[in-house]
C-alpha cells in the first residue's frame, strides 16, 4: 500500500512539474494539443496538460545571419567577392514554425541568391560606390520573400566587396593618375592666375603712371593759364593806370606822337622779321606829319617833352 501511495505522489509531482511551463520575456509559446496548434502563450507561467500538450518556444528578438563570402559576377563580367549580414525579427511565431522548416538556412540561401541577382545587374564601378543602394534593394526583396514566413528583414549590410587583384591594381593606377592629373591642373591654374595677376598689376601700374603724367600736365597747364591770366590782369591794370594818367593829365598831340615813336622803336628792336602797322593809315600819316613838324621846331619839342 505504501508503495502505491509513493508511486501516486511521485506521479503527481512529475505531472505538476510538466504541467507548468515558464515562458521568458522575449519568447512566445505555441501550444500543440495532440500535434495540432491550439493556442499562443505569452511570457510567464503557463499550465498545459502533459502527454497531450506541449509548448514550442519562439525567440522574438532581432537576430543576425552572417552570409559567408561568395563570388559574384557583375554586369561587366568581373568576379567580386561579397560578404553580407542580415538582421531579421520574427513577427508571427505561428508562421515561422509551421510555414518554414528552418528559417535560418532558408534566409541564408535566399540572401545569397538575391545578392547574385542584385549585383549581377550592376557594373563594377556601381557596386563599389552604391553599397547603400545594394543594401536597400536586397532588404526589400528579402522582406517580401520572408513575409509569408512571419519574419521581417530589418536591415541588410554589405560588409565588403573585393574585386580581383588585377582589377584592384588597375584601379589603384587609375586613381594615382587621376590625382596626378588634378595636381597638374591645379598647378597650371595657379601659374595662370599668377600670370594674370602679374599682368593686371603691370597694367594697373602703367595706368597709374599715365594718370599721374596726365594730372601733372593738367596742373602745369592750369598753372600756366593762371600765370598768363595774372600777367594779363597786371598788363590790363598797367594799361588802365597809364590810360587814366594820360587822360587825367590832358596830354598834347605832340607827347602822344613821341610815345608812339618810342613804342615803335621797342617793337622794332624785337626778334620779329615783320612789323604789322595799324590799319588806320590816315592816323599814322597824320602822326608822322606832326612828328616832322616837331623836329622842325626844336624848342617846341623840348617844351613838349618836359
């Protein structure tokens, strides 16, 4: 009797232990009753019927699949080695368990196939400079394919794209040639700018010298004009003074004739080869006649000069 009781107690303990299932925070529990899906359990303690039911745990965290390096042919027939990483997260635990046998292997093969397709439609230069484009295209394609599996592909990252050694050497030479070309262009541009600036400086110097000479000539001309004006004003003043003095003193015709002869004498002593006489010949003749009469009468001439 005691053996039976012990057996019953042991069975009860085992039954209760197998009835309580603990599901962690990041998991979902799928309950199968006699091999058929019946319910989804959240995290915490859950009771099932042992023997008749079981719980399948599904990890809902974001996970990573490392796609091993593989050789891919580009559109321009260049073989490159590509390495990628896929980030995914389960969104429907029922689909990921019952719609696909092994999602990790399926996603890996899918990534390799689509990676060949995406890079195969691009040339080498595009693959090396368009990693973000490759990542986006691959993520979209895989996300559509894995949607029926209850999985969402969150990111796809291309780790490296390695072209063959000969292509790498050729690209290195090309980049070196391009850098040397840019350096030569910059040097030539610098020399050109220096020559232009030098020519501009010489031109500016000539312009400034010409402007200085022009200003000097203008100032000299203004000075000469001012001097001539001053001299003319002085001569005008002198003539006005003499004229006023002569008319205020009421000179006789004899004195005027003598002054006229003195003026003619000064004109004749100049460097000119011709002497222009006034057009009033009648007045000149009369003056000469008056002078002749003066020379006839010496006492009268002496009296007139006093």
